[in-house]
C-alpha cells in the first residue's frame, strides 16, 4: 500500500522539521519528505495529518515481554527482593503464557508509538515448550519489527547465584539453544522484521564461562550481545566480593564491550566506566521508569551521550513497569535527567532522539529506522495534538514529550497500519485482556 500523510508537523529527528509537511510511503519505504503538500501519487491512501505530529516510530531496546502476565507483584521491593518473589511465579510459564504475555505487551507498545521492540527472555523452564518461538509469533501477530534475544541463566543458588536452581539451565544446553535460535530465526537481510541476539542475564545469574562462550558464539554468527549491567548497588557489591572488580570491569574481561554489545540500565558507573563505554561505542538501554519503580537510581545519560555511547530507551519488563509505555520512557528520560542535572541536562528533542534514532543505533539499525528520511523503512507514528490537552502547547515536540499522552492517530510498520485512532488493528485487545488475566491467575496458583 502507498500512503501519503499531509499537513502534519513532521519531525525527522535529523534536525529538520516541517510544519504542515508531508511524507510519502511506497512499498514499505519513505520516498519523499518535505514542506507543504505532497506530490500526487495515483492510488495512494491520503491521510489528513492536520493537527498532528509525525515522528519516527519508537525503538524499544530492553524488555521482558512475558512479565506482562505477572504485573502488580512485589510493588514496594528492591530489585533482589522483587526477583526472589517473582522467580517462583515465572517458573510456571509455558508457551501459552508467553504468547499471551508477549501479545499484550507488544500491543501496548504499539499503542504508545513503538514500531520496533527487543526482548530479553531468559527464563526457560524444562517443560515450558518453545518459549522464544511463542513470543516471535506474538510479534508477527501484532505486526512489530522484532529483535528478541535468547537469554540464559546458569548460575543458581547452589553455586552462589541469585536465581533458584530449578530455573537455570546448564551451559551446553544454553549454547546449543542459542545456536538454534540464530539458525532458525535470525534474518540479517535489509528491511528485516526479525533479528536475534544472545543475552546471558546478569553477573549474578550467569557464569563467566557462559558469558565468554556466548560472546564468541555471537561474533562467529554475526549477531549482537545484550545483558543487564550496573543496575543496583547490590550488584556492585556482589561483583566486588565475588570477582574483586566492578561489574563493567568484570564483563569487559569476558569480551563484553564494543559496538555489538548493549547493556540494560548502566546506572552505577564511575567516570572511568562512562568513558570506557563511550570509547568502545558500547550501547545502553536506559529504562527510567523501571529504575525508579525499583528504586535503583538514575543513569548518567547526559554523560554517556557526551562520552560517545549509543543510548536508547527501554520499558523493561512489565513486572517492574506496569505501564509498558515507550512514550512514558521518553518523558521520564527528560524529567529524571533534569532532576539530577538541571534543565539543560536533556532537551525534549534529545529525548525524542533517544526513543527513535538512539534506539536504532543501539540495535545497529540506524541506517534503516529511527528517522524520517527518503529510503528508510516506513515505521512512523502520527500523534493527534489538536485536542484540549495539547492544542495550546507552543512547541509540538514539547506537547508530545512533556504533555499528557496524546491519541495515536496512526502507526505504520513497514508502511502497514498497526494502530489507527488509538486502537490496535492486528489483535483483539479485549480478548487479550481477558486471556492475560486468566494466565496471571493460573501462574499464581501454580506458584502456590
């Protein structure tokens, strides 16, 4: 389908903005962007964008989709307390639970402007079935571009790790499953809708041997690497006691820095760590809402950007961010940065870039998505800002970033409509809500 959007305030995220501008989409790609009316395109759908702001679709760089069906638990706990409470519940997940949870989380991401999402799935009960396949089907159903990671845990409580022994796997099983995930699903071709990365969970749930061997496997296969790092002071203390160094020093020694690596959170970093991440062009998934919900702290995003790090946004798992809204992360990125660094720490356009082109760079897709330019994939979000909540906000980008969440008039992924007038077109939201509630009850019953 060809689509022409006219009359919107177009924010390209590359520095150009076109009030009353146009964008033309043909065969899933952007073919024209500019001021004023669009050139005529025979047979195209014409969308009236007057009163709207057009942005690139958001890119979500960190999530745990299955957690959608375990929300609202341990709401006043620290990270380690929260994990200890949730691990027995997550031990009961299966293909159905993961498909429902991922479908719900991805639908909510779509409703909040997200066109590309990662996922970090690291809980694989022995009798759970094909869990990675279940969430991939969910992404295909919803219609989002998807970068799932094959996560893993092999350091259980008996060996000094945090997770219960019954939710960890042995290293050979993990490495075989990681290779299989790459072989089955990874699509490196231009315009890809599905790319795989490898993601051992964290220093307190994974052995150094698995971290090193996963990095070697990923680099042989040409896929990216992802893990949690420096999220809490508890993790800092764990690494100092167990390894005699900081979390970043530990993983760097295992081959875990570079442009093919991105860390979730990266909160507790000293100046040397910030410089190292920047010098190595390592990526960071900033998750401000989850970090605040768990009381983990505020990442040094301004410093990381200035150091040369690639920084994007993530909603994190819905069990530590019940909203699951990427637009909310854009807003919180600005507010939290300014709360600790003053009003110039992050501009509203910086935050929009974090949620779009910044996230694309973290995933190595900045040449294809993340900005509105001819030749790029048509992943676009059209926001209505002419209602009571936004009509008199002088700056349309500030209306989106600092104002109340506006209605999403249209979301295109590869030029195909996924959301129209605040409603997901590809799945039945009401049925999903009922299924998610039923799965939630079942998991709690299993956990006893």
